């Protein structure tokens, strides 16, 4: 067997192994950066939901306050009508 052929074979195997390891490292780095982007997007989405919940709660409280005011006015008018009937 030719010693140069053995060195060439081991060299080719070494190059393939180094390329494979490099590819794994590149994919790991890319995946990590994409996961960080997805995490940021999820945080922004949750914040958006929280803000919309706050707006909905404020609208609900305003609606209840308006209904209470109208109920007070109706009760006042009922009281005025009942006092005139008596």
C-alpha cells in the first residue's frame, strides 16, 4: 500500500469531519439566534394581549359606571313620581 494514499485518505476523512463539525456549529448558532427572535416576538405578543385586556377592562368599568349613573337617575325619577302619587 502506498503511504501517500493512506495520508490522502486520512486527510480526506479529516476534512469531511471538520466540515461536518463546522456545519453542526453553524446550525446550532443559527438555531439559537432564531429562538431568541421567537422569544422576543412572544414577549411582544404577550405584552400586546395585556394592553388589550387593560383597554377592555377600562371600557367595561366605564360601561358599568354609566349604567350605575342611569340607574340612579331612574330611581330618582321613580321617587319623584311616587311622591306625587301619594
